[in-house]
C-alpha cells in the first residue's frame, strides 16, 4: 500500500506524490522555565501549561516529475494553518502550515524525485471523533476520552445560565443562539460579535477536563451543541 497525506482536503497522491510516515510519530516539547534559588540545590520547574509547535517531516517521492511544479505551487499557495491528515495516523489530524523550502533530488534520468515535506504543526493531535457535535437539551455529562483538557466550540440556544463543570456562562441576550469558541476566546453569531452579552464566571472560558464533565442547562437555555475538539499528544 502506498501512503499519502491530505492537506486542506487535497491528497498528495493526486499529484503522484507518496510518503513515508517515519517522521510523524514524535511528540512536541513542553514549555517550561528552570528557576534557580540562591543556596538551594537544583532548580524549580515553572510550567507554562502549554506545548511548543512541532515540525512533522514526510520523506516523499514522485515518479512523475511533471507534477512537481503544480505540487510545489499548491503547497506554497497556502498561508496559515490548515488541516493535515495522513494514512499512517487514522482517526486524527493536525493543524499545520507549510513554509518550504521545496528541494527535490532528481534521479540521473530525471524520471523520479525524492524530497522531504516539512510542516510546522500545532502540538495537538486532534481526534476526528472530537468534531462530532454532542447535543444537550437537559442536564447531562460529557466524557473526554483523552488525558488533556479540550477547548470546545459551543452553540448555546436561549438566554440564562449554562454550567460546564465548575464554570458558568451567562447569556444575557441572544438572537436564537450564541456561538462561543473557547479556544479563540470569542463569542459571536455569524460575523457579529456577541462578547458584550456573555458573562464568564471567574473570567474563564470553560474547558472539558479528562473524564466526565457535568453540563447543566439553567432556566432559559433550551439547548447546547458542543463540538468538543478532543486532542492528544
């Protein structure tokens, strides 16, 4: 079986480019600071509670060099992060950007080329299952199957209080529903900001911790749709 990656919904195989997955299994570094104290042995560890970006490298090859120009143009025409999947890591994806360089090594007959494709990726390996919307019309629980807290996308219908774990969101006014992106820390409906109508307890956007998190619909909240965005490392 030949393997390939999919970047922004386009497969490398559509350009005749195939990959090895040997560079896809590394984990990112945790961000931290070492703090020294006078007259005290060793160092204290200050954790930033985040992981660094990681470079993911695909050793690649192409048996039709005529495709390389269009493949190069496809990669370099993208600015910012896009969804990246591959056939080695089914059920998950990364958010990746490609900045080059693109440096193929051609055979002496110029009938094939090999090269490394290096993506700069956010540290998370997102689970495809985390894109499935979970709908609540009454109190319940949501289970995070990973070891890491996720930052969900919420669509809240109505006005009132919504409890997520120990956090409370109060919607003071709504045009049917309000979208709350806990990763981007933003509330909106379409292109209209709704931040003035959303009050967060302790000023915290809620997260879904590992294991079960309680969901409580207060008076006036008729439904909440949660895209949980599960991820691992």
